[in-house]
C-alpha cells in the first residue's frame, strides 16, 4: 500500500489496523485538492441506499429525487460534515444526494470509497469523479473473489470509515451495511416513508434493543432535518 493512502488513513483517526482491509491494488485519487484537507478533518456522514442503475419507476424516481434534494438542503447547512458514499453508481440514492449537494455548493467536501482499483470507464460511473473530491479505490475487484464478496468487503470498509450513517430507500446492500453499522455501534438515521428496507429497519432495531444484547443507536423520521439533527447530537 502506498504512503499516500497510509497517511490519509492515519489522518482520518481510524481504528488501528483498518489498512489491512485494503489491498495491494488500493489507490487514492484526489479530484479536488482544495477539499482534500476537509475530507481528512471533518466528521463523515455515510449515505447508504439503493443503487437503481436506471431500473426504477418514473413516479418512484420523482419521489426519491425530491427526497434527495431535501437531504442535500439539510446537509449543505452543516459546514462541519463530509458527505460519503460507496460509489455504487451514478444512479444510486447516495449519488443523487451528492449530486444535489454539489449543485447547491460545489465546495461541499465529498468522499467516496470504491471496490475498484480505478474508476471504471462505463456510463453508470461517468459522474463519480465529478461528484467526489476524493475517492479511495480499495482494489477488491482485483482479488479474484466472487463478485458478491467484493461488495461485502467494500461495505465493511466504508462503514468503518464513517462517523454517522443515513439510510434512504435501502435494498440488499443497505441491509448488509446496516448490520455492520449495528455491530460497530455507529449511529444510524433512517429517513422513512419512501420504501425499501429503510422502512423496515426501525422495527428490526426495536427488536434488537428489546433482546438487550447490544443497544443500537438509531432513530427514524420522514423529515431529513430531524434525522440529521439527531445524528449530530450523538
């Protein structure tokens, strides 16, 4: 692993040993040098949600786009945060939120973590380097693992790097990311009322907390402001 990545991880004040989850193919690209320092010093809020890849009904898409705009309007008010994503695709919910953020404030710091070793040259990833100031390419796709294993490792890495997690209209991958967040005791905010596993997870959290094995720090609400305010109070 190159020194730039080691220095970057050290500056994020992450748990010791997190670098062992990266690969010899790991690579970091800084697309906006001005925001690079902000990414290293501010609190990181990870956006997780469905990666639609264009397979979404037009009515549902309108609702998600409106929601993305509301979330971005709330995040842009917080100058102490960095918006994070797992670089799933340009059509994912996190990418929609970050796209709106960058339209509202091009200098809002954004950070992505990809399972690839470099940006794929396909249409579904065309905007990622514009949306993110820094992308850490973990290189999991170079390990000759089954495709689903690439996602499993990548999910662990970006949840470990987050301070807060916001779930929006989740699907299978979101379900896995939330399980990791629970185990790592990361505070999670569910923006509910828009479908997906995000609407189901508050009941799962209630069940886990009733069992008493491990308390989950989570709250749910349809209003993004209430969710973000709660997260920042943790």
